[in-house]
C-alpha cells in the first residue's frame, strides 16, 4: 500500500508540482529550448567579443586569399575556403567582419551539436547543456570562435560526427550510419589533423554494429557517402586551372591533398626528425593546455567521467582515448610543439568526459535518495536508529517520504544549478582575455600608414604584419592604387625601387631589409611596437638613392721581404654628380706588418687613431663630384707569414669595403 502511495506521489509531483502550464511547456519542449540556448548564447557572446578587423598572422593571410578564392596552402582547405567565400556575400559591415563572423557561426554550431551529441548519451538536457557551454567558453575554443580561422569548422565537423555516431548507436538504422560516414568525409575537407584522428572515429562507428558490414550494399553505400563530401577537393584543380592555384596535374593534386606542395615538400612540419625527449615535451604541453583550459576541478570531474564511460559505454571510451592519443602523437611527430588550436579535437572529447562526470555526480545523489525513499516506502525493518522510523505508523512514514522527496528535489535543483554555474564562471573568467571587440592597435597603425602615403605610391614591406597592410590595400584602400611589395617577392628589389624613383613615385618602407639601407636614403615617419610578436615597426619615406663610392686597391696580392717597407695607396672614387662626405676610414693591418705612417703624396696627411685592432680616421672628408681621394700608407714587414690587409670607408651611414690585399712576408 505504501509502495503504491509512493508511486502515486511521484506521479503527482511530476504532473502537478511543475508550476502550471509554463513549466509544463518547458518540460515538453526542454530539448528544443536547451538546443536553442546552446546555439544562441555562445553565438551572441562570440559576436559580442568578435574581432572587428584583423590582427595579423594566418588569419590575415586567409582574409586576403579566401575572398579571391585562391587555393590555400596544402591541403587546400576546400570547405573552409568555400564557406569563407559564401559568407562574404552577407550584407553586414565589411569583409573582415564577415569573415570573422564565420568562425562565430561554426563555433556556435559546434556547441549545438556537442549538446545534442552528449544528450544522446546522457538523456539529461541540463547536464548536456552545462558540459557543452563549458566547452563554449574555454579559452582555447573561444579565442578561435571570434576570429577568422579554420578551427571552428573543423570542430563543427567533429561534433557532427559524434552526434551522428551516437544517433546511430541509439537507433541502428542505415540512414544514421550513412549520415555518420558522410560526416567523416566532411571532416577530411578542412584541417589536415583530421586525417590522423579520424580513424578512431571510424573504428567506433564500425564496432557499434559490425554485423551490418557483412552486407555488400551497406558497405558500398557507406563508402559512397564517405567519398561524396571529398568531392569538395575538386575546388583545388578548378581554381588552379582558372589561375588561382598551383595544381596542374594529377600528381600535383595528390601531393596537395596529402599535405605537400607540388614540389613534394611537406607543408607546415616534417616527419622523421623528432626524438623521444621532444615527443615527451609535446605530450606535456598538450595535456597542460587541456588542464589550463578546464582547471583542476573540472579536470577531476572529467577524469571521473572517463571512468564512468568505461562502465557505461566501453566502445566509445576506448575509441575516444585512441583519438586523444592519436592527437598528441601526430602533433609531436609532425610539428614538434603543441599549438592550442591543434588540441581542440581532444578538448571536445574532454567535454564529453565532463558531461559523464557531472552525470556521475547526479546519479550518485539520485541513487542515495532513491534508496532511502525505497526503503521507507517498502516499510522494511532495519537495525539501528532508523528502525523505529521505518517501523513508525503510516502517517509518520508518509511525512518522512514527503520531506525526503522534497529534500531530494531541492538538492538536485541545487546540484543542477551548480552545474550550470560551471560555464557561467568560465565565461566570466575568460571574457576579458578573449574580448577582441576593440580594433587592434596593429590594424590602426596600418590605417595610419595609409592615411600618410599618397595615391600611386609604392610600399615595400619587411614586417610580420605585412598581411594586414596587403588586406587594406586590396579591400579597403584600392582607390589609392598603391603598389605593394612583400620582402621575399621578386618585386622587392633594388632594381624595382630604382624604377619607381625614375617614374617619380613616392616610396615608403615598412621595416627594412639590409640592401635598402646600403643603397637608399630615407627618413623615419611613424613607428609602433607590436607586443604580439615583439616587433618594432617603423614607417620610412625613401628620399633617394645613396651615392656609391668605388675603392681601388693598389694590388690584390703582395709579397714583402722581412724588414722591408712598402707604400700602399688606396684611391676612393666619387663617380656621382654631387659631393660626398666620408665620415670615417678604417685600416686593418695584420700582425706580421706594422703601420709606419702616412706617405708624403697622400691626400690625407693626419695620423689615425687606434681602436679595437684598427687604425681609424674619424673625421669628415669631402670628395668632390666626379673626384677622388687618395690615401697612401707606409707599412713594414716585421714577421714572416701570410695575412690580409683590410680597408673600408663610411659614408651615408654605410660601409664601402675595398678588396682585401693578401700579403706574404718571406724571410
């Protein structure tokens, strides 16, 4: 009788104590409501912290090339490229903002499908929402969800695979198998790391129901659905034949999609040159990234969750651990250090562990209360103090059940609220660190550069920030018709700068290569210290070509008998149509010769100083246009042996060296 009363009481609580129609509505549509929150909440926060422009590095390089539909570096990233191009048509703000928005969209979609995937396992919307939202606001994930990167597309595909696989596990229908296989194919069209973690996911899908693969039709259709998304790679030869990529042959194509350039060179890393010590260091960095993202408490809960998964879902537990192992092994073998974005696949898996850990806590609390309620409801006798309580008359026992059930409800509500507090605290903790809503100073610096340079100018750039300037030049300041030259490109050359001078173009330098300092004059304009890379970036205006000097050495080789004296005469020629000032002259004499003084016929008649093993004339000497300056030096052979004499002059802050004279002092 009491057992029946207890069951009726539970039904009454479920149907009547939910607070009316609104709570009934929420209970009925709680999955849809939580799914809505899992997308809208992170998306709103990603947009609130979204980068408005660019911050340099890879993201700026992508922003230049994706709108032009240029084939990116191996493996080509076709899904990223196509999605990036499509979002540029969105009628909001400018191209940089739209591209950044792409990561926010796929970041939020990742969280949505992680929620749906975890909920398929746990059948608890609140816990699944807590685990997925915690993932949404861990630093490593959030920091790529608010700037233009390929990482959130990669994580979206992974979350889609998990959702499809868990759906297939729950309902062993072929359509769910084919959905999972298609998701695996999509996974391979973005980040190349997918090639190495995907086998563990494929293994899981196979061992869910291995018997189905005995059927030829199922195998054939599974392969077909896996291969179809890989058709996105046809983007690479298509754009290459249109002039936007390097792929011309089938060999080029195969090399490219396996992470190599058409030359066969591996992109981004190498295999075979890593040792055990390096692998151990990468492993340490890898797990430290995960630990720092979740913190000790959540990591402890996630570890408990992993143990719980081994109890409840052994197949997934084994395959998920294999995925994490594959993740850090390939990073160690290929790169040799652990970038945060390369750890994201494992961070997603840890969020599943976290969900199981929270579920373990929830299940333990429920089990404790359910045991107490079951024993009270059955009226069973126990020894000890509780015996009198359970043996009490029905009214007392009924009140005990009600109080215990109320306490259970209160504790569960508090625990679930604490679970939801996890992502809330994570969001508050990381918000300021990832907030990129203010335009970065490096972008403002480049905007200032473009406000200074005149229309039809040339800019020669030797800076890590060059991609930002290039993006502005192409998409925001195209009307200024600036000729933009990267260092390392064929047009970044002395000859090209001289041609610009002949054409009367204004020439600006952002950073500087050594050859420019040797050949041209310039004046500094503005500068910026870039903390991200520790680079001090200076804008110079080129004012003209430096005048060159030619130094004629008296001989190339010289043989002197021991004790003899010889006069060396250097001739410094100014072949320019303007006077040139020399600010210093340096003479380096080897130890088997001694300096004896200036000869009478020398154009310089003052004695040098001696510093750091060199004789130095530190004074302004003017050489008239198309004129020359001679300096005659007397030396004595004081020790047998071979040596060299060095001679140089400084003008316009650069050195002009004479050819060294090889000297042999004989006995």
